[in-house]
């Protein structure tokens, strides 16, 4: 997953890590770890993030 791209898009759309964590219903700490690459996003989380940010999943996937 292109985590730097996720961070760039999130910031460009003016969302904080806390905003995304709240939308995913996970802790800020858990989201932070996922965004840093320490833990992986689930498919469901990726789908929710893409919907929330109004982007296509292929923008974030290494395909």
C-alpha cells in the first residue's frame, strides 16, 4: 500500500489522523500505527478510507 500517498491525500483534503480513526471506529494510536506501516489496514478499512476520501482504491494499492 502506498502509505505516503494516503498521507498526502488525507492532508490535501484537510483530514486529521483523528478524523480517519474516528470514521474507522479505531483508536488514534491504532490508526497512527497503520499509517506508519507498523500494522496493516484491513480490506474493509481500505474501502472505508477510499469512500471517505472520495478516491479509488487503486490510488493507494501497489498494483
